[in-house]
């Protein structure tokens, strides 16, 4: 249902799916169930989605078991009994469906609807991964990263994340970047974290560029120069989060590097954009960026014109105010 992308009305797809369903097409039942589940083309209708998935399962589409398990797993938020999720997942697992195995592994890892069983969870994830389901690598990595809490070696999480990254999983790119950024399971590595954030940005994670710039600002001088280049790129592409990184750098000095990075960024921006404001104002803005700490305290670097202080009850004129004070005249009401 590409709809507007190809100049067609996506709502008409519903009618065609219904025709296919009347002819017994179980694939159309799954597809229309997805439409009612997601609520993008028509308003979401979970009971209709459940009914269509159930019909598809009765017509031999075992993949519908995992979809039913997923809906029932969300439980009361959708007005469904979460306890039924286990039965649907088990039905899919017995038939060898990787989606059902992944869902059942999640249940064993969570330990909410069924008692927690980490060996069963890892075994099911490994089965999916061995069958070519690379999406299970990220789930395994997340489980291993919990370490002693689940009796696993957190260092092995990196290997599973790397498998997921190689498969193009942008979520795994972000997760592995955080591991290197924080140094949780491996030694901290700012460069690797920044590279992964940028890779995630290219894969569609729009906040990845800002995250890369942020982590580099806390690194060495050369890494701060890389952050400067990324901030320029982010400004040019209107990448989300770039303005927040700049604001944070001004307020906290970016670990001592913000005072060097931001003026250079300001000069580069002037050369590229040539804003239509007076030069004296641009110089003022540049000087403000030179000392983020002072700005954060509310101390601004521009000169202020000293204004005459008016005593309470005296006229506005400074001369008259002076006379008012010296003569001891009563306040002007």
C-alpha cells in the first residue's frame, strides 16, 4: 500500500484485500490484519486485527501465531488477556516459526507471563540466529549485556551487536555505540562510538549525527575538531538534536573544548551563510560564544550604557532627580 507515493488512494486497498479474503487468501488476511493493527490507513481496530489473524492461522498461516502472541502480550492496554500470548507463541514455536521463537524467547527473558528462564531464552534466540534471523542478534546482545543479573558474560554482547550491525540493524548500531561511549562491557572508545552513531544516522536514525558530535566534544582536541565538522554538517542538513548539542556546549564548556570549538563554528558559519545582520552584531554574537560559562551565569559580555538611577518618587530627569535628593524634597506621588 504505497498510496500517495504512486498517486493512488491507499484506502482502496481495503476493498481489494476484502475481495482476496472472500476467495480464501490467508496472506490477504495477514495483510489486512496488519492494516487494522497499525491504524495508518484506517483507524486502528484491534478486534478486527485479531479476528483476521485468527482466520489466517485457521487457514494454515503459522506466522499469524506470532502476530496474535504479540497483540495478546500487550494485554490489557488493548483489552486482551495477556495470558493467551503464551499459547499462541508455543503453537508457532512447535511449527518452527522464527517470529514465534523470538516472541517466546522474550517472554522467558522477561519472566512476567512465564517464569524467567535464561537458558531457554538464549537457546531460542540462538535457533532464530542460526536459521538466518539476524534480528535475534540484537536481542541476544541486550540479554548478555545484563551480565551477572542473568548469569551471562556481558563482554559477549559486543559480538552479537556486531552481527546485528553487519546485518544493517540501526538499533544495534545505537546500542553498541552506547556500550563504547559508556565503557560498560568494554573499554571506553569515543572514536568507535562516534563512528557507530554516524553509521546509524546514515541508516535513518536522524539523532545519530547529534549523538556523534556530542560524544566527540568530550574527547581529545582532534576529536573535538571532528565534532566541529559534524556540527557544521548537522546545521546544513537540519539534523535533529544539533541545536541541543550546541546549547549544552555553550552552557558547560564541553569539557573545556567548547570555548575553542564554538567560536570556530561561528566563524565557519559566517563564511558559509553570510547572515544579513550588521557586523557589530555578528561580532557581539561571536564574543558571546567565547565564554559559555559566563553566559550560563547570566553575565553577558557586551558593554552596557550606564543609566541614571532614579530615586523613588523623583522625576525622570537625572538633573531634577539630583536636586530632588539634595533638597530633601518629598516624593512625587
